[in-house]
C-alpha cells in the first residue's frame, strides 16, 4: 500500500499558496487493510477513510464509469489493482490531477504543472463531459484563479454538455453549493463570465443571463450594460470582504432590469418590484439558506430607496427603517447597506467613490435605538394611556430623535 497526497494540496503548494485541506489516495489497498491500520470508514458512495491521528481524508484509488445521466450516474470501482494514474485520470482539471509521493516526487501524468505555469484551466480527458458538476467547479476555479484562462477545447466540451442537457440534471443543492463557494472567491465575476460563455448561466439563472446586453442610463452607469454592472458589483463585494448573504443579494438586486420593456430602455422604472419575485424564485429554485433569500429580497426592494436616502425627511427615514425591520434585525440592516454600497461602487470609474448613505443610515438607526422605550411606556401608563397610544408615543419619540439628527451639525 502506498499513500499519495493529491488534488488541491499539491496544486496550491506548487502555486505557493497556503494549503488548507490535505487529501490522500491509497494505492494497492482495500478497505480491510485501512481498517486494520486504524483508519475510520466514513464514505457511503465509495470507500473514504479518516487517518486515526490527523483525521485527513484517505480514499482508495478508484475508477468511475458513466452509467446514467447526471452526476449520480456513475459506477465506482475501487480495488488494489487500480493505479495512481487511473485514479488521477478521473479528475476534472489537469491542475487537480497531480500527486506527491512520500519522498516528495511529483506525479503529473496529465500536464498539470505545465498548465499551472501557463495559467490554463484544462480538462484531463474526454470523461469531463460525464459530470455536469465539473462546469460549476471550473467556473468556481476561474473565480479563485482569476488570471487563468479556460482552454478552448475545454470550453467546447462545456458548451457541448449544456447543449446535451447535462446541466439540467444538476440538483439545486449542488448548484447552490458550488455557486456559493464561487461567490466567496476573490473575483466572483469570473465565475459568472465562464458560466455565461458556455451557456450554463442561461439554464441555471436565466434572469441573470438576460441582464447582459440590456442598457442603463450612461449618466448613472458609465459601464452602460446591466450585465457588466452585475459583474462589477460582485467584485466590489469581494473587495469589501462582504459575507455570502450580501454577495447573493448583489447577484439578485437588479434581476428585474432584464424584464424591462425595450421601449423604456435605458431607463428601468419599477425594476425593484420586478426584481423581488425573481430573487424569490431563484432562491427557491436553488434552495438557498433563509438568511440569503431574505436579504436578497430586501436589497432588491429597497436599494434605490437607500441610494436616495440622503434627501429623505425624518419621516421617510423612519418608514425605511420600519420597512426593513431594522430595530429588530440591525445586523441584516447593516448587510443591506453594505450591499447598497457595493452596488453604488460597482460602476466603471466610481469604484472608490464615497457612499455617505451607509454611515448616515447607521447613525439614524443608532438614534432610534437610543430612545428609552421603557421610560416612555411607564410615563404613558402613569398618564392613563394604553395599547396603541403607547406605541404612538414611542414612534413619536423615535421620529423626534431622527429630527434632532437633522438639526445637529453634520
């Protein structure tokens, strides 16, 4: 039995990047030999074990044979006679199909090191077309390694997979898993570009795909194209280290612009209302977490109100805070404002522009939060006021706190 370090650990070490997870392949082994050595069996679909001390994953060398459509349609063969080269051949990209022996020897039968040096994402073999998840994974790697290009023959295979309907076999949970990881990379726009180039975006998120080619007023959007604006906003999210909820909300915030009647172009009156059901629909289709869905809907509905809030009266700011449930959910309100700042900065030439709306609205929330509702309630009860009347007194006190903001020096 021989152990080899494989996959991302080898790739990242060659790139000089920190190694996060170390995965191993056992060649010449069977399940019993690993169990006898103290390894813990954890795999269900194929034999995977945990090292007794390090708890790193060890898989038996295996081959896969396509037996049905989709990414579940595989027959796995794991046995002592499977070679390391055969195991590496089933992997998606050449840069992920390298191994390192105990003595440090690099095993690279498919040119992964060459493609690392050339900054190319390339499939290992024609078997790439058998697993539609590989399209998502490649797009995610493009977001991580943003200076890598996609090999033309690999892009051709991806387009073939989309045309053949393989992408339609993906289950929503797996789509969201890969998309979420790609959104959290350092340049998420590259993931969207790759998915669009191969045609997968139109199948996975048609409302987002329709944004490309739709114009916006150049006075507000120098980049003009709504799809390009989406890419810029996503990269601003990465630049500002926004959490996943904000990045998904940014992805959904302008979906309604793809539904605007062409007679209205380049204006998009009412796109906020059109974006809300599209954000809800995509969230439901991908089965995204509740916190991501709720923020996406909130940002879609309110982002233009936040942008215009510097000119709001105290009453209008109060209504905004109430609509956003900011007092009960201040963290989500802060995420809304961060998404809006990424939206405002996601415009060509305006990437470093100040966004005073965010601190101003956070100040407004703090002012409203500072109102002593317990004291107001006690005073109202002492004066014989009850029920809705107490709520009115609290609302007025909060409104006065916002008015005091307007009267104080900036």
